[in-house]
């Protein structure tokens, strides 16, 4: 039994793929997610984009993002299926829950620190975007504290 | 974390000292000379998204190699996250491996 994680899957379809084919693949992916007791969180069609380099003979492709929750077995199955579908020229599935949680924790901690400074009447650092010709490196607010 | 360390005060004078040192070293390539603070720390970016190619692009200039942090001023933690994001973006052809 493996754990449920949040993943992001991005796949690129050949520019020859019709809208119907793009929709069908999404339906297939969703069915696999459901079959493995996963949950589709969000889907985004980025449309046709130019590729930064050629993949096979292709210079552009249709990008689709699927955010889902599921197990490692599910991602393995998706990986296996996407590899054998000819219209998919590239795909990438990455786990994102840990990074997002970490980012959220960092943000929460910073907010708490800001609140603490406000409560103690200390200047709140950071918000001021200094111009580039300011030679100093540190936040002026920190010097004021000393 | 890096922010906390900087705000302790002692580190501030140290970085000012090194800034003066750079000045003495004569004119260097101008573009990044002043940029001593991590852009991501300043902008409070907690998550570097591999899907945001536009944001990543300035960090893969010219021959599309990842910009070293001694030039960009990005802190170690954010450079690590940036590196992961760039490698993912490359796998998805959102960023080039090299511009040839
Ligand atoms: Zn940083």
C-alpha cells in the first residue's frame, strides 16, 4: 500500500492531434486516475505552443496539465500508458505536495514574523524595493533596529 | 532562512565590506554588479515553478547554460530549487538545453 501524494502531469501532444483526440486522451487519463482511486484536482489545456527545441520532427505541440492525487502505482500506470501513445511526444510527471507544503510553511512563518514585528512596533522589512544604484546590501530597517 | 541570518545585523556590515571590495576591483561586466541579494528572497518567492518559463528564462542566458549564482546572486537554497525547475522545464521543451 503506497501513500497518496499530489502530482503534476504535463504531456505534449503532436500538433497533428485534433481537438477530439486531445479531449479523448484527457478522458482516458481521468479514467485511469479514477480506476486507481485517485482524484483529479485540476486540468489545464495550454493549447499549442512552440517547443524550445525539436522533438522528433515536431517544432510545436499541444500542452496539457493534469494535477491529481494518487499513489505511486497510479503514476507508474500513467507513465506506462503515455509512453505507448503515439500522439504523445513528451510527458513528465512530478510530485509536488512536499514542495508546496514547504513553500506554504515558509510563507506562514514569514507572515507570523511580520505580525510579530507589527505587534512590537518594529519596522517591517522587505516590502521596499530599492533601486539598483543603492550600494547598500542590507535592509535599512535592520540597521534601524540596532 | 537566509533572510533570518541577514537580519541579525552582523552580516550586514560584512556584505557592505565585500561590496566595497568589488568596487576597488575595477569595472566588471556591468549588468549584474550590483545584484548581491537573491532575487527570490527579495521577492519572497517560496516556490519556483518549472511551468513558468518566462520567469526562468533570465537564468538560462546566451548558450542556455544555467546562470551560476556567483553572477546572479541567487542564494544556495533558491539556486537548488531553480536548478530543479530549469531541468524540469527543459524536459518539457519549455526551455532550451542550448541555443545552437
Ligand atoms: Zn534566496
